C-alpha cells in the first residue's frame, strides 16, 4: 500500500465498512468504496478479497477471477484465495484448474480441523493393482451423493481393492451402489490399506472433465421395501405428487440466499396437485402454517433417514427444491427434480445452464438477479400447470 493511501484512509476501517456492505447485500456500494481505496493498484490482500467478493456477487466472474489469479501468483501460499479460485474456476466449468486448486480446501485456518489425518499416501490416479485403496467421504451429504459415482471409476482406474468409508446417514444407499469391495461406517477402524483418497479428491486423481459427465445413470437406488411402504402411504392422494424442500442446511455459508420460507412458495399452489413436505431440520416447523390454497401434507416427521427420502423421490412426479441434499439424491437416483437457484449459485450448478451435466433428470430455475425469487416461482408454476394437464 502506498504512503499516500495510508494518509488518505484507514484500511482496517475500510475493510470493516466493506464487510458490512457485503453483509447488507450491497456489493455495488462495497465495490465503489474498495475501488477508491485500491486506486493506486496496491493495498492489503484483505481489501482485494472483499473487492473480489463484491464482483462475484454481481456476477462479474471474469473480473473476479483475474484478481484472484493476481493474488495467487503474488502470494502462492494464500490458501483461502486458492480455494476461492477453485470454486470460481469450477463455477465457470474450468475443471482442470478447479480441481487442482480445490485441494487447498483443508489448508485454511478455519477448516484445518475438518481435514482427515490419514496415515498413508494419497492416491493420485495411478494404477495400483493388488493394493487396497481407502476412499472416505468428507463433507456434506449432498457432496457424498454427488461423488459416489466416482468410486467405481476409481476402482477401474486403480485396479485396487476399494474400501469405502461413509457417514451413517448415507451408508445404506452407498452400500447398494457399485464400485466398492467393502463398505465401512465413518469412525470405525478401517482394514489395512495402501493408499487413501477423499471422495472429493477423486476428480483431481481421475482428471475429471465436464465431458466425462454424467457417467452411468442412475448410480444409486431406493430400497424396494421402503418404496412399498411409502407407496401404500401415498395411495390415497391425487396426482401429480410434488415434493417440496424449501430450505437447506442453516450452517451453509450461502444459506440465506439459497433458502426460502414455506410461505414464499404460495405462488406454486394449484388445485389438483398434492404437495408433500420433505423438509428436515428447523425449517420443517414452518409446515404448521400451510400456504393458502395449497393441498399440503408434511411428511418430515415420518422421514427417518435418506432411505425414506429416496423411496419418496422414486414415487413423486417431481421434487421442487432449493439447493439441498435431496436434490443430489434425486439426481443420483435418476428422479425428476426442479432446482431453485440463487443468482450466484454453488459451483456445481455452473452458470446460465438450465440443465445439469451431473444429473440429467434435473432442471435448473435461476434467479435473473440477486434476490429475485418471483420469476423462479412463476416459471415453476407454469411448469406445474403443464404437469397437472399432462
């Protein structure tokens, strides 16, 4: 930072002011403030990162990426910037750069505790016939459902015996999937292994490209006994059956922008459509007040696990959901789902597309501008009219 800038302004105060503007969803104002402070072309990385954030929120991804590239080139050890570059590259469909930078996700101070301390070398994609490869999940349930498809690819590429370790809520679904020789619960003692790889490090090891997707579909399957149970439960409801999930995990960094309240889905109400609440977590309590005109039944209290969710998804005509784990489960099962996305979505949904290369059974409905859910709900309402008349 230049001597002149030090006289003009206080970087700490500017940083705090920019952060407040960003939290108030005012990226344009934050950008104006930061551009003035950084007009000399130099300044603290914290201010540049806030400017990058402001540009991203406005959808100006190329500008944001140029600045991130500048930071990464000048400060290669800035893990947070490298992770931001990973997510931005993936959002733009640059998988080669994205997966390479994504390995920095556990080098940031706040995420060090999340990293797995696994004794043994990480598998980098090389053939290891006769060896044992431990593949372990690491993040949210949606991530697990999305990347389980790669386990079979890893076994084929490595020639190894594959042991898959997953969290308990995903265990039964993963057990029915192909590609592993043994499956164990997270937290249990694994058998002896020669190499390991996190589930979300498999794309880097495999050199995954957009053109490789989606692979063999579907790759997960519902439990037939659960399907029979829920089919009997839903038998008396008129079709079409439309599932609703209106909120994601509250602790997610982008949850305020990706989640809705059940009351906001009132424009979807149509006579002759049975709406079924699949919402879990604190937001499920909103089902106590049904939007006017909506034939709605909350099933959340009876959904015990993801096997129940999978069975329900296989019986619905369509799931209407915000970005959430049931969306990934629907896609992995090959079940239809319409996904309501914020203007700046999570990286896996890319930009502008209304389909998903990951999941052929999904359709994406995007906000045309920040905070504008009304056009999304209007478009889905139109599709529900077509579904009702089909």
